[in-house]
């Protein structure tokens, strides 16, 4: 008889699937659901979780794979795995994390799953074996995801990365009801990872059963926290405070000693590691000869909706730390390791700005981050066009995640939350006929000024952005469904190409400028599943012909403009000459 925890988590899953992935088969939907819960501390959106799915045949008992470099999710376009980058471009002692998830709806844990994962991890983490040699055993998506980790690992070897390898097996069963034989197999898996990644700082093999899954589902990151202070000055509703480092540390660290990543979601750049500025911060933190820390450091800027003070303790609501990420990381590292009481007693300058106005928040973020060198790409979210898109989406019941994690943490429907990168990739595929760029260079769409201006500018009607996002989400769900009859590689590689072909069919010809999509968006042009299935059937057939003709694999073909142009030519030929 199932436990209440098992009954509850499966009912929650059923409701979640119906709301978010109604057309997706139950097995794949559970993989996505469980992966999101497994990685709940990272606050990933639905599109990021879906991008990591690798299960579905030749998966070696691994359903999803995610790689993080200092809390940032990596893809094949990330700087750290780019051939153009050098090890010296990255700081030392930065976090590199591999997360592997297996998820099954079975009411118990199976020993053979642990054995299969052990064999898969042994092979895929063996740097003496090329991933090409393993293609006969594993699907291209799984190999590509492990390739990101292996490339980052090798690139950063001389930078002494802090490597963490984590395996999670999720099932709606009792994680404590396992045999000694099963526990021995889990231990064998840990030993395989340790021998394969001998420089790993952390190795974790964890079972998430019904109780753990239910607890993860009910977790909500706190945004209202208390912070002790020593001295403060107030102007209006905002404050400047001197805070002991131990009190600031207690603010940014959770009960398990992990950094509260969600407090930094609006920060415009990632932690930079062992760069010279951070070395100086570290020196001023730990040196007994150093003057007061707050004399030498610019401090941190904290935005919140309310700040009330009682007995030298602030109660802060809806916190976001928008400037001072480098300082915060160095304080975190210094106080979680070996340190003196003197370090804890040092002071930090904290600016507490109370405002509920989005435009004012953006001005503060932009101004406080302009005081040090930072790329324009990191400030995209504060652009006027981005605020306008967000406002328009809200009027239509959708959520444009301009400020990462904002709407997810506010409990909004994940199926209607889309990121800047998702919308940019959708417009690039549909409005520029360049699905190869959406597939192959998703991160670069925001970094490159020319690419950014092509897809985000005031000449594109706001309705177009929402129309494209809704169509792309429909396509994503179709490709994951049974109706698509797609293999793992097709699911991972063809979704943007399918969107391009749908728009080409709707328009009667290829669309080369995003402004051309306005006519389709204005009449809310729609496509049903039967039409999508026909077009996807064509796409699969044409892809096979192209791969045979060019002698390449699908993953490589989909990143080339030549393949996109080939598909458009085939679509035109199939439609015949215009009458």
C-alpha cells in the first residue's frame, strides 16, 4: 500500500504535468519534474531543465545532466568551453559542478539502476576514452552534456577548480527501505567517481524518495530575513549600516551552510574567482595587519521592499543583493573555512535601498555596477526594451523573466515563464531564419551587440515577442511528446529548426527580419498538432538526407547555417512554384 507521501507526490506530479506539460509522455515529464526538484537550490526554469534531459534510449540509466561553473549553468556555447578561451581567462579555485539525475516513477529503488549508472560514469569520466568512441553505446545528447563537463574540467585543470560530482536517483519510494546489497552498490558508485575524478572536493550519491521529493517541492527560498548591525544612518526609508562580517555571513548562508544563491539572482555578473580584485579582498579580510575592512571595500548594495529595525536588527523583505557579489563570495569563503575571531568581528558597509519601483531598481543596479568595469551584455536586463517586454507579457498573463528567478520564486505558472535567452533564441530562429544560431550559440545572442540589436529593438512590436515565445513553447512540448516520435538527438537539436519551418509555412516564404513576424502575430496565427506533426515528419526526412549527403552527425549539422538554408530550400521545393 502506498504511503501518504507517495500518494501526495504523485498527485502533485499529475497536476504539475497537466499544467505544464500536458502533451508530454509521463516518463519524460517525470524526468523533468524530478530534475527540477533535484536541482531546486539552483532555481532553474523549465527551459533550462528541459535542455538537460538526455534520457530516452542509450542513456546509460542517466536521464538528465547539468554542469555549473560558479553557479552558472553551462552550455556548449559558454566561454569556459569555447576553443577561443584560455585557462588564464578564468580565476583559480572556482566551483565546477556536475549533476546527474536518474528519475523513475516506480514505487521503489532498483539495484540494477545503480549498476548501470556506475558503468556509465566509469566510461564517460574516463578522459582516455574519446566521446566519439562511446557513440556506439550512448546517445549524442548524453555525450554532449558530459562533453561540456569534460571540456570545462580539462580547460580549468591548471586553475585548480573545486570540482563537485553529484548523482541523484529519484523515485516515489522509501529511500530508507533499501537492502545492504543496494547500499554496497551505491558505495561502489561513489568509489568509481572518486577514482575517475581524483581531484574532486565533493562526491555525492543521493536517493530522493517520496518524502524527500515532497519536501523539495514544498521548499520556498526565503526572501525575508533578519540582519544584525552595529551602527546605521537613515535617509527616508533607506539606510546605510555597518555590519559585522559574521552577521552578514549569517544573512547569505542557509541552515546547511550553503550560499543562498537566490539572493544574488539580479546581480549582473558572476563571481570572478581568483582575479586580482578578489585577491585584494581576500587579503584585507584575512590579514591581521589590515586596516578595518570597510575602509578598504566599497561594500554591498541590497534592494528590498521593506526594512524595519528593532534592537539593532533589520527585518528585510524581498531581498536582492545587486552589487557586491565578489565581496560576498570572499566573505563566504573566508568564514566557512578556518578563520580567526578577528575576521568575524570586522565590519562591512551595507547600503539598504527600499523601493518597490522596477525602474528605480534598474537605475540602482546599472549605477552601482557602472563604478567598476563590466560588459554591456551583463546589463541587458535593465534596458528599456526589456522592461517593456516584461510589462506587455504581464498584461497577457505571461511572465518575462527579465530578473532571473523572480516569477518562479513568486509561484507563477512555470509553463508561462520565459527567459530573455529563450525569447531571443525564438526570434532568431523564426524572424531571422537562423535556428542554427539559436541551437549553437544561445549564450552569444545576448553578448554580441549586433545579434542583440537584431532581436531586441523598439521597431519590433511587443506582441511579436509573446507570439514567438508561445509558439516556441508549443513546439518544445510537441517534440517531447509521443506524437513527435523523436529520438533523443532529434528532441535536443531540432526544435528551433521546426519553428523556422512552421513560420515559413505560415508566411509562404522564409522570414528574414523579425519585423516581418508582426503580420502573423497580429492575427495570432496558430498551428495545430497535426500540422506540426507533418512538418516535423518532413524535417526528420530532410535531416536524414542531409546527414547522408554531408557525412555529419545531427548535432553538428544543426549548428550550421548551411543546414538551415538547406531546409528552407527543401520547404520551398515541397510547396512548389508560387501561383
